């Protein structure tokens, strides 16, 4: 599973950046999450681990607010694009840091990609200082003007390796959590752009090669039109 995630994101750099340049979605998520983390931390948030940093979109947001931000990702190709912060290639299950190293751990649109978020949250708890905070954002999907899942009428479900409920449950085991939902108006064209990222097209066709899964996703979503709402659940936990 980890090898597949690494490969998917190694193949996604250009499409990921193109989607972000068009929508600014991951920047917006990181800014909202940073505000929630700061509001709930017991003390300054000066040292942040950006877990699942990708090409550095979220890292830049946290680095503007913290004295020290470390970018961690499983994808070497993603990290190659990142500048201005220390880069660490590793997975969430074995964080290469001493206990109590950070004031905050941020999983901006990343924790739902692992098969067992409980392991990752235990590692996050280990590297946080007492009173530190952890945050995660997980997709809830896209709905039309009537509140219906836009994939309900299609032959495929856009599904994460781990659902938002499982992410929240894992964090709730280790932390005192607060949750909520963020909603963004977006277009059908941007839903297609999201699923044109090979790692995100794997939500629809996980067993296909990158080019084929993107082509199938483009075909599946070709007739989707209009404005839809994208929803994300946020979870913030405070360490004891």
C-alpha cells in the first residue's frame, strides 16, 4: 500500500501543481487548518511538522507562522519541488524525530491516504510536546445544488483509502478532538482537474496504471456540468 501511494504521488507532481494553481484549494485548507491549530494550542506553535507536505503548498503556509517547519512526505519527486524548509522523506508510521519535537503536526489532505491512521496518530502523539496540537483534513466529496453526491449517478465512487470517519476515530483515540466541515464552491471542470491528478484518479480506478486511470476518470466525468460544492472534514486534537 505504501509503495503504491509513493508511486502515485511520484507520478502526480505536474498535475497536482496545475490543480493548485487553478483552484488554490490546498493552500486554503492549510490556512484554515493553521488557524484552528493556533487557536487550540497550549502555547506558541513555533515548531510544525507538515506531514504529507507534497510539493510544499502547505509547508509555505505553516512556515509563514512558525519559526521552524519540517516538510515530510513519502514521495521523493514531490519533495524535489519543495524549497525553503527542511525536507524529510518518510512515512507517517515511523516518524524519524525524537519525542516532544513539535508543537503541532499537520496532516493537510494526507492522513486519509494511509490504510491504518491509528498508527500514524500514535506517532504524531509521540513527537508532540504536552499541550501540542494535531490537525487533519479529509475529503467528504462533492454535492450538487440539491445536496446529492455528484458520483451517485455515475458508475464509480470517488473513495479515499481511509474515510473521514476513520480518520476522526483514530485521532479521537489519542487526543481530545474538535471537528467541523469546510465547504467550497467549485466547478465541474475543477472536479475533473482534481481527478486528473494520478494519485486522485486512484480514488476511482486504483488498480489501473496512471495514464489509464486518468483517461478513464476524464471519460467518466466528461458530462458533469455546472457548479458543485466540495466538502472537507477537519479534525484538530490536543495532546494531554
